[in-house]
C-alpha cells in the first residue's frame, strides 16, 4: 500500500549528505530508513541489492540511518562509523560488512572493518571518538520521526511509503509498476 507524498518532502535525496546508488536521472527513487543491528534490515539487504542489480540504472537507492536505540545498543555507533567510512568513499562496502557481521558491532569490531577496507585509521578512529557524524545520524533519525517511521527497514518509493511488512515482493512490485507506467518513459 502507498500513501501520498509529503508536502515539501524531506525524502528528496541530497547528494551532499545522503548515500546514493544509481543515477539522479532514474525514474524511481527508493529511500530506506535502516538500522545496521536490525535483523529485518539484514534480511532485506541482499534482496535490496538483488533488486538494484535487476532494475539497474532505472532505480536510484538512498540509505538513511534510523537506529532503534532502545533495542539495538550498537546501532547508533555503527551508523556513525558508516558515515566515517563514507567520508572516505567507502560507505557501501562498509555497510555490507556491518550487515554481514551484525552481531559484532562494538567499537573494536567497527575499527577492524575500517582497517579491512584500508581506511585511514587515525582519521576514522578520531572521527568516531569525536562524534563527527553524530549530528548527521540524528538529523536522519529526526526526518524518520517526522515521517512517523516506527520500524526498520522502512521504504519510500518515489516519496510514497511502501509497506513491506508482508515481504519485499511489495517493494519490487511497486518499483516495477512505476517503471511500467507511461510517466517512467
């Protein structure tokens, strides 16, 4: 089920702060609010990757942080670490590592993943220790709160909420329907 877009949408991707895969010219944009410690996000991650490969340049994907701090003790620090990796151009491979090692998201492991990717370790560790990206994560949480995001993953397709509570097939079907519409051409 989809709902109408938000006025003056906070869902429009901002290349200055968002992590975006796919071209700006793509007719479909998917925004995910996710949590690196969330089992449902981990389960959705490979399916989302497969869909992006399937749809190719016709879909743009944006990942935004929505760590569920009340239930996932390491999710917020993992989000900040992903931002630190992103500042060195490695957000996507770092995010893959976080989802693949979801039960090991303490500070020691987060640094280990950064080293594994060959990041500038003094920079990474200083940025994490100093909370350089904490505000960016907080801003994304606030956007999610304004949109009434309650669980992760939460998806918006072309600024419309897409309910995936019964599986990701709904996400795929929504994308396909939009791509098949006359406006997509």
